[in-house]
C-alpha cells in the first residue's frame, strides 16, 4: 500500500454529504461494512479480505464492492475516519496554543500517542496514506509558529521535526510491542522536550 496512496481516487470520504441522500438501508449497510472492516482488520491486519469483511457485516460481497471497488478504497475510508478525528483534535490544540503553544502541542501528542498505543489498526491504515490530508500539517505549523513567537519552542522547530521525533518513538515502541499508553505518552513528552529552546 505504501507509495500508492496518491494514485487512489478520493471516492470514499465517510461524511454526511455523501450518505445523507441515500436510502436508510444503504446507509445502514455502509455503517455495518465500516464497523466490520474495523473489526476484521484489527483481528487479521490489512491482509484481511473483502469477503471476510462482507461476512462479518452480514452483507454480500457485491454490497461492499458497490461502495468500495477495491480494498484500498475501504482502507482509505477507515483512514479518513482517523483523519477526521485528527482534525478535531488539531483544531482544539490550535485554540489552546494561543495561550500556551508548548502545552497545546504536548497535549495533542499525548492524545495521539495514547490512541496509537491502543489502536494498532490506526497505524496500519494511516501508514500508506501519509499525504492524505495536508490541512493537518497546516494546523501543526500554526501551533509551531505560536510556540516560536511565545519563546516556548525553538526558533528553528519545524513540522518535520515533530513528525520525525514522534514517528521515531512510535516505531521503537511498536517494535518493542509496548502497548501501555502511559509509556507512549512519556516518550512523546521526552521527544517534544527536544524542541524546547
């Protein structure tokens, strides 16, 4: 999956606009398929198949393929749900950053790493879609700009710094199979401390 995300059409956004006009049974099937996909991929990894998802959802394969012509489209829909969660979190962090950007960034990273520790599927579905949403990078840059102005973050701190520090921590903790959210939060705070002036 990695490296192929840019070629995938963005046809699977799971938002109210796409599903508001659909029949109630179609919306219900859609919700069942996404819930089943989360369960099946959590249990079996991204290597799980559409027939497994359809069976778990209690629908035919054709029902799944109507909404998601390829498995990558279904994975993209799951990734989009995580991206939407990130957007809500980032919006809250930007607002908090106006008072204290360092603490806002720390809180953001603690929440993200807590979820990563508890939801390994999130790591898998997002790993192939690094460029899925540029807006998140813009929000991170807002927080960093505020932190630089407030003097709580290094003058040369960048979004790439945050990404490398956090992804390095995440990779190490995944490799060590550490799932305790408190440990993930601790290392997120230690990584972030590198951006102090």
